[in-house]
C-alpha cells in the first residue's frame, strides 16, 4: 500500500502511544511528554511506567487499548518474542491499530519480523516503521540516539518530528526491515569494538600501567570510539550496570548471525565475540551492561 495518507504531528492534536518503559523506553517517552504530547502507555510491569503516569500519561491495560487511543504508537521492548506478543493476537497492537495509524517499533529485532508487521499493518489500512536505535541509556536520556528507519519514505517523514525529539541522527535506510538490517550493522561494529576495549584495559592492568592514563592517551587517537569514551570509564569505576544488557546484545548478535546464514555470509569476528558474550552469560553477567565482558575476560584469563 502506498502512503496516500498524509498527516502532520502536532502537540495537543496528535495522540501518541508508548509500549515498553524499561531502561531506555521510559526516558524516550518522557521527551515526547516534555514536548507537549499526550501519551497513552502500557508496560507489563506498571510500576516501571509510573514516572510517565506521574507526568500526565494515561494508562492502558493492553497494547490493543494503546493503539485504539493513539494516532502514532511507539514500541520499545526486549526480544523478538516480546515484539510478537505486543503486536499479534487478540489483545495486540495490530488488533487496535486504526486506519491511517502508524506503529513505530524501536526494538532491535529481525528484519523479517519488521516486514511482517508492515505487511499486516497495511492490511488494516495502516502503516508500520522499524526504527531501532543506538546510543544506550545515555543516548536515551539525552535525546541523542541514532535512529535507523525502514518503511515508506512519506510515513517516516511524517513521524520524523517525533523521532527528532528522541535522537540527533535520524536516517531512512530503505523499505520495511531495512532499519533492522542497519542496526545489525551497528551491532557488528560494536561487537568488535567491545572486545578491543575490554582486552585493552586488561592488558594495561597486566602490564602495570595506569588504565586511566592509558584511556586518556588512546581515546582521542585512532582507537577512539563511542564505546571507549562512554563504557571504558564505567569499567574503570567498577560500574557494570546496564545501559544495554548483555542478554539483549547476545540476542542482537544471534539475529545478525541468523541473517548471515540466510545471506550465505561468514563473519568470523562476530562469531567469536558472540561466543565470548555467551560465556559471559553463563558466568552470570547477562543482566549486566555490555562492558561486563571485561569481567568475563578477566575470569577466562586468570
């Protein structure tokens, strides 16, 4: 279906829905509230949505109820199975999505699932955009996310003013599923970067150097990266709380490897890092941030 329906988002007129108020989702939704939009929210654990409710959001009992009350609905959940639960079924978002409504899934999930959601939305005379993000908890809190979109160009353009409230780099990558493919590219880079960050700091400590001094030296050189600037300092402080959980990162790498098999592509670096992160899960670090790979490598090397 072509995007024959044009719309303009406007505070006070455009009704928004938000499903998924976890580490990142709550902060992201709050930016829309601050901009003056009325939001209807749902989360499996209501307590996690309480800050948004206290700020004036309306609670809904199901994703279907969110969709019925909204013109544009955002979803930010954890795993592909969570996306399926939110979108499909009698109480799912698609069951309540109105003609001309737009669903924007910001979860990192499989490209094929994103395409399926778009197809089902089109059958209802509605639209779906896959718009996964990069930037972690800091990016979510600071409205500084990078947002990779897949879907109809006109619809993405229509919701762009909302996405611009959440991030500083909003790009369209192509049709349905293309945003998810781009996010997998992002995760492949991060996988390689994180093992370098953690091994570098371990080497510095073993060599008798001051890791903080080493970090100060290499961050602004050719080794510089977002992970080095934002996650390495957390490691040095012993802060392994999740900005982005290892469990979710393993999920993302698994999706990327599944796509590689479909594309007849071999990425040995990604395969190695995914194996190491699975070992970190087995050691009990799954609920920690991705920087906790440092702890797993430390154990493996001891």
